[in-house]
């Protein structure tokens, strides 16, 4: 297979890898790779995408076959990269980029930074406070939920800075434990009237909404394996959070003999 064809297929594979790593749906990954390959003249292109891997094959006019496999562990959602790769693939289909220009654009997308840490912290706090209000919380409850959500992402930031990767279950267990501990502390300090509402609002940033939505969309597209993996991943996140919350309440009961509702 010619060097040009290999570059095209490597580009398609890398675009698919970025999408899957960023949490894109299975059908989006397949459509994007096929669009890129066909835009640069590779008509006989096939892909098989799972939630944790991509398999592609292609054949040129001389009958030479190209095959490639990549393993992609499930990661947190990076919606800005999904949008960027999706837009790039459509512009490639419109003929706006040469192959070399497309490769350079994809390299820029790979290093595209996400939101600043302080922005994530404020967003988590605002979301927590907002959900607390929707659940009937008072202004003091909202403030406690805001602080809990803000501190939650502060802890996540510290965990992410560790050189050694931490298991997703452990991360969410720490998150559930921390946010429920903050809720209990603020309530005992007199900040808030309904600790249950504070806790539920503060837990909202931990809800795996993207994984659940993508699982449902994959099921709807007939990708039962991919949808099942994403759904199981969301369940494991929920399990970790639940264990963290339960551990906090058990410790609180053991230490004080009190029950928080």
C-alpha cells in the first residue's frame, strides 16, 4: 500500500482514537473515520469500533490490504475535542484541507487544553448549588452545596496531579466520601437546614450523565456491546460514589451516634 494511503488511514485512525478517548458515541467514531478515508480516496474502508478499541481495514485498487488495531481505555468526557474532530472531518469532506494540513490540524486538537481548573471548580460548585435549589434547598443549603462541589473538584485536581493513575472506582469513592463529609461538616457548623438536600445537590457533578446518554444512544443504534460497556462503566461510577457516601454516614453514626436525614 502506498505511503499516501497509509497516511490517510493513520489520520482516520487517529481521529477515531481521539473521539473514542473523549467519550464520543460508537456511530460517530465510525462515521467520522469513514468520512475522512473516503474524502482522500480510500473507498474500500471498514471499521469495527468498541468502547475500548478500534479495528480498521482498507484495500486499494491493487488489492493491497491495510489493517490497524488500537486499544483505547475508557476516559472522562472531553466534549471540546469531540466537537473539534467532528468539525474537522466535515471540513475535510468539503475539500478545505490537504492531507498534510489535516494531519497538522489533528495534532493541534490532540493538545487542545480543556477548561481551566478554577473554571471546573466554579462550575461544579454552581451546579451543586443550582441542583440543591431545584430540590427545595434554602439559600444556606445552596451555599453549603456550592462549597461542597467546589471543594470536591479541588480534591479531584489533587488526585489528577499524581503521577500514578488512580482507579476510576477509587476516584469516585473518594469523591462520594469527600462530598458527603463536606455536607456533614457544613451542616454541623450551622450552614444549611436540610443536610440530605445539600448532599444530593453536591453529588450531581459526580453523576455519569455523558456515559449514560452515550450508552442509550449506542443501544438505539444497535451497538449493544458498546452500549453495555458504557452502561456498566456508569454503574461502576455510581457504585464508587455510593460506597463513599455510605462510608461517611457509617463513620458519622459510629462516632456520634447521630443519624443525618
